[in-house]
C-alpha cells in the first residue's frame, strides 16, 4: 500500500504448538503453503513464556520515544527474538507506551469504571508507530474506553527505536522538487527502475542479514509476546489499515489468545492479493476518491475558484502541476510534492479544505499555503526514511512479487489509462520489491471456522481508497462470526472513535460490553467537510491514532 504523507486485550495461556496452530485445530505443518513453520511456533511459545515472567517495567518516556510526553504516559520495552525459529538467538527490543485506565465515567463522576485490561493499538503502515496512541484517552470519543482500558501503543519491529531498519542515508531521503508523470516516458521508467534497484541494494547493505525477519507473520508473533508481557491472558486489539492484516494473522494463528479485536479499514487478506494486487486495487480506488474530492471542490467554487465542475477542477490541478514542473514553489515543491499532498486528501476528507485552499491560493498568486503543506522538512527525514524502509521490507518479504519489469509496465500502463491519479506513483513506491534480495514468505490463508475465534468487529468506510471496501467484505467472510459495520458513502481511512456517532455506538458496545451488531450493519455518513481553510479538522485524534507520524 502506497505511503500517504504519512498516517484509527481471561483464560489460560497455552504454551503449546497446538494452541498456536491456525484455526481449524490442525497443528501447523512446516513447509505447507501459507502456514507458519513448527520451529517458529515453538519459538513463539518460548518468547511468550519469557515475556510473561519478565513483564514490562514502565517508567518516564525518553525524548527519543515520545518527545515532551505528559507524566501520565509511561514507556518501557519488550524483548522478542529477531528470528522465532531461533528464540535463543539475537534478541531485539520493541518500545511500548501506556496510560493506565482512568476508571472515570465521563457521564457520571460518582461511578468508578472497572478495568477490563489493556487495549493494544496498531495504526498500520507497515512502518507506523502507535507510541502516541495512549494520549487519545483525553479525546471525548475515547474517554469511556480509556476509563475501562489501559491504552497501549508500541513501535513494531524495525520502527523508531525498535531495532530500526534503514535503506538509505536519511540526509539524502528527501529529494525535492520531483516529477510525478501520470503517463511516464520510457526514459523516465528506466530512471525509476535504476532507483528501485539501488534502493533494494541499500536495504540489504544497511540492514544486513536480519532484513528477512521483518515480516507480517513476525509482527503477529511479536503481538503475542507483547500480550504476555502486559500480563494479559487474552488480547484486546485494535488494528487499522495494515494493522488489520497482521491482526487477522494473529487471530488465525492464536485464536484462543483473542479476547476482543477491532479491525478498522481492513486490508483484503486473500493471499492472492498480498501485496502486488492489493496495490493495483488501491490505485484504482484512489481514482474514485479523487473524483469525490474534485466534485466537492466544484460544489464550493464560490470559495475556492477552481472550477464549477469536476472536469474544471482537474484542469486547475493540471495547470498547477505544469507550473510547478517549470518552477518549483519555494524551490522545493514540484509535481511530486503536490501529488503527495493531495494524496492525503484521499485518505482523510477533513484534509479537503486545506488542500483546496492551498491549490486555489497558488493558482491565484500566493504559493505560501502550498509550500507550508507540501515542502519536505529536514527535521522529519529520519522518521520518514525509517517508515519507508520498514514498509518496503515487510511488503517485499511477505509475498512473491513479479520480477519481470514487463509485467509491472503492462499492468500499470493499463490501469493508468482509467486511473491516472495515483497509479504510477504507487508503482514506483513498490518497485524495489521486483529486485528484492531477501527470501519471500508464502502468505498465510487467513480464515477461521464457526466457534474457533471470539467474534471480531470490522469497521469500514464504503469509499475508502487506502483500504478498498471489498477488503473488509472479504475479511468479514473469512472470519466466521465477525460483524461488519459500514459507513455508507464515506471514504475516510479509519473510522473507529471518530465523529460518526452511529459507528462509535457499535465500537463502544463491542469494546465495553462485548456486544456485536448484526453481521452486516450500516451507518449514515458523517457530514461533509466545511469549505474553509485553517487547521485540518480532527487532527488531534488523527495524530494520536497515527503516532504523530503519517499512517498508511
């Protein structure tokens, strides 16, 4: 999945291979397609036992973990094997953050809310951290949940200070201004192929032989170790975007370890989709979301003066691209930076006003709003480089990718004819996987039968582009007993704990009472954004859910 300008846990612990087997009751068979090996399952049991005994010693957060962290936020580490097949080999430490349950009922100050355990959150990526997540407990939509749960965030393996992965010198990461042709020339394609090969080599050179162990299956195993270290017999987990994928892997690998699980904006878990076809589907969906955004701008032409029809808005956008190709705004904002900035509007419609305002200002002689939104910041280069490196390592390691450039060229050329907005930029983001030096995994066939897994709640916006809606439908089909809540005619990526009261009613009922709605339930969409400039609406919630960095 293309990175946006990066941004929605009682019982006995069974330390046996059988308990950790995929749902269906049959122990994993080493070498079977899509099934974790027995050595890794045994290694997970060893790591879980150690973590249960060691726990996590929470103390003040360092500036490297969470800058200017409030006193109520505490940080610690959990130790996991780099390679679960060798649990006594090299160990890595994952950073963890937590706020304890407040026990305060926001609607009744005299009532003490009983603690239900820890709620662990992952915002997606791959490559995103949730170290800031526990701070969301002060947001009104989250106060009831924060009363009952310790809120737990963490930096997955490879991210931040959790055995970080790197593929290039962060000082050279931001290259601006850049081009972003929707129909690239053959010369431009050759240039991007060379860059992809160099990037893949850089990952191997800078991250070494351990690169192969940054996978979704290991992220799921790490989650079980974290559960044990937190002292939880069963996990309460919320994953968004990519976090839904390894959350689903966890559910299939460790069904008896699940208490409750929310999958928000689910990735399609079909092994045939991981990850090459998922990215093609995503590019097609972004074209539809871009059309939604252009339609909204056109209906507010009195505010933005970008055109009274979607076609006129497209011409305004194309005019800005052409001007920026001739002269970068502020020397740093070219067509590539414009595209990245508008891509975020495909993830979050509360970004629409600020993007439309910046485009309008630029075309009417004031480039400052666009420069403020789109110019890369040297201060975020190390975090951005790390995020891209983890993203690339996990997706390239997880599954087979086409290694013949002709396949990439054929598929993306065809798609770009009908979906030009994001297709080729998405292809370039993922092209290093064609030349990846590490061994590939076989994706696990995620599915559970009736009664094998506690009921799971799936949340989805019908017009989500980053995680197309069909993925949530497929997740619902594969996880027996799950329920899917759909926000109709909406496209925000990550909807749990947001402004939609209907969605939140189901979200809270599930986490606080264990109560699921009908298998297929829908909610009316949230109100459209108000046509005005200024700070993006919903930014406080989004920053916490995405760890202040951008999510994917």
